[in-house]
C-alpha cells in the first residue's frame, strides 16, 4: 500500500555532502575510509519517495558501504565538472553510473544550471535565430522548453536533438576518462511504444538509444540494462505527501528498486 502523508513534509533523505562537492546527496553519509561502492545518477538512483532505494539494497547484500552520489533531475553536467566527486569515484571499488538523459546539459543551443541541471538558464543566439517566434523568457525548466520547441516545429527540433546526442556522448566520454577505476553503466530503459505521440519527447532517458549508448562499450566494464517500461506510477510502498502525489506518480517504486538491485548484484 502507499503511505500518503497529509502534510508537506517529505521522507527524510538525510542529505549530506562528500569531499569538496557542492551537491547535496542522499544520506546518511557513508564512511569512505575503507572499501566502498560509488553510485552516480539522477532521480531514480536518488530514490525519491522510496525509503530504501536500490543503492541501499546493494549495500545490504554486499556488506560494504554504498555512497549515493546522485541528485534529483541531474544530468551528466552535475558530475563531469566536479573533480572532487570524480576523485572519490576513482578511489572506490567500482562506480555504478546511471545513464541519464541528454536534455539536462548545457550545449550549443542552451545552458542549464551547473547543479540543478533541469533548470533552463538561457538560449543561445543560434537557438533564438532558429526559433524566432518563441519567447524563451517563459521557460524555467528544460523539459518545458524542449516540449514547446518540438511542438512548434518538429523539423527544426531535429537539429537540437542531434546536438543533444552529440553533447551527451562527449560529456560521458570526458567523465569516464576522469574515473580511473571499474565502471558499470546502469541503463534504466523505457523503450519506445505506441503510447508516445509525435509531440512527445520520447521515452526516458531522453534522446538516447542503443547505438549511441553502445559506443561507450569500450570505456566501461559492463552495461547493465533494466527494462522499467510501465513501472512508473506504482505507488505501493512509496512515501509522499499529498502535495507530492503528482510527482510520485512519475517515479519508480520499491518493487522496481528491488529489481534493479538484483540485476546489479549479478555483475558485482
């Protein structure tokens, strides 16, 4: 059953910091003095509305600390420009990196907040010239902006999608070069289905597909794919307030976290 709180108080995520990083991570803070496993990722790895996300379940099974270096709505930018954090990943026994979508990164067309990557900051002169009819001051979030641009002109949007894919691969390559240790990619796939219309941005993680992700094969030790299609919105066991219910329906629940943990334990 779902545990719905009537107030606005969320589950206590015991947020903490590691090293010199300015990001707030899910805690409690783990000791990094001995062996540990690093996890990098976005909302799914963070485990929003879930008391024990898959990071904790792996920790229970392996018996060593698992540091949850993840942030809500994070893109690759949140981590690739954080040398203190990547150094902590290098020191760990293995780093699990969630494949994050390509929308929440700065690129030739627009820039995002350095840490809150889903926050749209400004459009470049190039993007403004492509979409002269769009008032970019109306946008605060990348998804809203991209959805609007695609609706205005799917043909012009194709160039933006191509840029996002290229920027994502370059940023992933840069991040992986900075982690001198064992790395495992965790790809939580939501394959394209008939439920998506031409107006949608597509399945999560946005703008990525098998040919693009497979280009990273030689840079990582393993790619773990987990199909989570149709597993969002299952509220059983999730902890959220009444105000958070719409957001909770977009997240994965405890059963999916157990499924992910089982897949990861097969390769760890």
